[in-house]
């Protein structure tokens, strides 16, 4: 299953809402608006549910943002 989220704050909210067994892996874009992938990963790592907090996260980016 693929969940597309425009903003990482939505992804953190989604992780709080779903069952701990819902996802096996997160592909994280490190360049997102409002909350980047680094901060999003930190937020996920602080979730109260241990299984959710320790989900494997693969970080990547297309590096297409203009400087």
C-alpha cells in the first residue's frame, strides 16, 4: 500500500491513527514543506507505541528544489 502525503505533518498524524501492524516500512523524502524528513523521523521515533516508533525508515530525495 502506498500513502501519498503532501506534508510530513499528515504522515505523523497518520502513524498515530493506524494500527501498529499497518506499515512495514516508510520511504521518507527528506525535502518536504513545513516539516522535513529529518524532523518527521524524529517525531515518529518519539511515538508511544514501540513498534511504530521503531519502524524502518528509508530516507531519500530527488534533490529538485531550487536554491
